[in-house]
């Protein structure tokens, strides 16, 4: 009696017809990238190697001088001094994300401080700041400051007239399983002719 072979198209159709969850606990997917032509929904804390998968936030929360919570989108609309602490490493999960956007500038001489004493930002942390060059490129040339990974507990956003940080500045904090890492992009304000002095520091 001859055997019947099931064609590849038939096998594919049968697999596609399955409506089941697939438990991939402790599974590593290697090789070619995973591609999807539809929406990809992820539950729990998820992080891509090349970027951050952020929660599908439904609301934004106003940031005040307070402890920031993981997986919250904050907006800052105050120009006066603020101190925002991050969750401790012991109370954070790999893939936690905090996003902060500025809808107001920071006043001259005022500092907005982010961090937690004794918990240093990871070496991957970077803040890009307007350089204040004059001419047609004013406000478009940037300098950079990077955390040293060993003594930089805080990111200090320092307000300066005609330098910012201004409206549109934003910070993205992500916990990598050991430390918090932040990527900051600061806009200028006023004439943008002064150099922004925001910096990572020990205090």
C-alpha cells in the first residue's frame, strides 16, 4: 500500500489554523530576525537587543518632585526645581522603562535632578546637549556627556537662558537587569546661543 505525503502547503495551513498559546519560557530564538506583518502584542516586560519595547501607555502622568515609577510616561511642565528618584535596582525588573518629556523649559539656574543615591547609571547612559554655536546652525550642533558607570548617581538637567533644556527635551530610562540606563536628548530655548551644561554627576 503506497504512502501519502502531506504537502508543505497543507502542513502550513494546518499550523496556521491552530489557535493556541505557545509557552517559550527559557527559550532562545536565534538566527534570522522574527518578522511580523501584523501587530505584535507583548505582555510582561520585554526588551529588544537593538532597542526598547515600551508599554502601550494609555495616559501621561505629570512629574513632580517625587519617586518615579517604572513603565510610566511622564511629562514635565514646571520650570522650577525638581528632584525625581528612580526605583532602586532591588525593586526593578529587567526591561522596565520610564519615559519623560518636557512641555516647558527649565528656568535659568534651576536644576532638574534624576537618580538615586548610591545607584550609578550604566556606562551606556548618554545625554546629548545643544552646543550653542552661532550662525545658521545655532541650536543644531550638539555635545555629549556619558555616565562613567562608577560614580554618576544623578543626571542633572541645568536650566540656562538661551540654552534650555527646552520644550521637546526627553529622557528614556531603561533597566537592563543590573542598573538603570538613560538616553537623553535636550532641546534649546530662547536664542539657543549658549551651551547647555546638563551633566551626569555624583550629587
